[in-house]
């Protein structure tokens, strides 16, 4: 079997899959040999990705659902927002895996099922050790990292977006299939904790118990919250069709410092997650396209894939607020969505807003004093 490649991608998830897709779209695979390594077969529907997007998108044909209306609740008050051009989109992993594999079928891209054990970078290549053999490559894109080890040696903010979700089918037709509830803070908590509900029919929905915090919960704690929520909705009896769980780092850790001439960390392992939201899929697509364009431009400098922007500074501010006053997260997030047009908020979260728009969001947000203190902490850091 062949053991030398121009490009090796370790991990065929959101980041690795989108990177491969972009390499195909930009015809990088026609001039570079590519190997994708993952320890799983990646045919199961093992996760669900959601993201907001303006207009038509790359994966519209394989979406599970999309919503025009988005709801946000806090202390009994609910605001429902919509936009003429933005949609909240849902994509199930098995559709994505199959789609990208099909696109790669005639390109010469190879896939192997193996576990990456280690890698060693040398002057002219990277040696990758797996449980199925050793491979060499000019460029190694890796989504595998020990987050616990990084966190133990980092004194900056490090939270997690962590959740457990149930796909449920209810006895009663209680859901509005055209409204996605992105944040429901109606239960009183002393931390940033909410319910997230994505219905695709009047009696089927994904319901997640989600937190932005430093400490994880037991499985029972997540599931008890979902049970209480379903009781509150008065759904009658229900069937749990499928469960999912996720733990996503929210940190300003300088992941880009782990990049080198030939080893590039991708996905959450590379800092491709938006630190202030925990969303990864869309941002990974943007950065994957940047990688592919670098190949075509002949400017193979991947150490600067993560550009310093105002958006990264705002991420740090949000992390400082949640780290020191996690109890204020619900009020702050609800007010951001309530007091601003949805288009402005999404442009802000994507890092595409103007400075004037960003100042409007800050001015309209509460609690301003705690927000200013978070800004000060970031500046002195």
C-alpha cells in the first residue's frame, strides 16, 4: 500500500471533511496526493451541525432542515426574530460524510480507518504513526489534540459549551416547525444554562440542555433538565429516537502557535471554533477555504491561517465575562438578540460587522459595567 502523500488529513469530521471538500473544489487534489485518516468508518449519523447563513450555501441540498424564525427566551419573556435573507440550518453528519466521499470518489483521494498514535516533523516531511502503519506527508492537517493537557497548562479563560440532546417524538403536536428556539433561559440558574430546541415537525424535535461553563455535568443532570422541559411543554408521552452529546472548548488559547511549516492543527484543535459561541462548522468552512486558496496561490504559510481581528478580541471579552460572572450570561445574551436586528447579530458573530454595528450591540447590551470590566481585563492581559 502507498505510504507517501502530499497531504494527510487526520480526522474526517466537520473540519477535516470541509477541508477535503475545499481541496476538491479548488482542484488541489488534481496536483497533490491526499490521504484521510480516521479511526471510525464515518458512515453513522454521530452528530448534528447547525449554523446560520445568509442566502444559498454549499450544503443546502443535503440539509435536514432550515428555519427562518428564531426564538430567544429569558425569565418568561420571549422574542421571535426573523430575517429576509438569513436562515438557521441543520445538517446531519451522515449526509455530510456521504456527500464529501461521493465528491472525492473520482479524485484519487484515499481513506483509511486507523488511529493516529503520534507524528514527527522533519525538515522535508512529517512522519505519522498509526495503529495500521506509518505514513509520510509534506503537509499534515490534524484535528487531534489532548485538550485536557492544554487546559492544565493554561491560565487564561477556558470554558466549554457542553450539552446532551434528545431527538424526541411526542404524543401531542406541540412544536412550531418553522421556529428554532436557540436559547431558552426560562429556568432560574446561577450560570449560563439554557434549553435549545429545533423542531422539524409538529411532534418531532431535537432538544438539548446546553451550558457555557468550566465544569461538566453528569449525564443524569443533563437528561433531568430535558425531562423537566418536556413536562413544561405538556407534550404528553414521548419517545427518545436518538441521543447525542458534545463538549466544545470555548477559549482564547493560542492554538495557532502549535502550527508549523508542515503541521497545521484544524477544527477545535486548531482554534477554528468561535470562542464566544462554541460554533465550529461554519467557521471551519471559512478557514478550510483559506487553506485551499493558499495552496493555489503557492503561498503555503499556514501559520497565519488564524488572522488577528476585532472578532477575536470580542471573543476574549465574552470569555472574560462568562469566566468571572457566568450568572450574567443569560441576561447579556438575551438582550443582544432582543435589542438588535438578527442580521446585525449574525454579521457580528461571523466577524463581518462594521465597527459602528459593533458599538451599537455593545451600547444596547446589559450589564454594561460588567462588560466594561471584561474589556479592561482583556486590555491589561
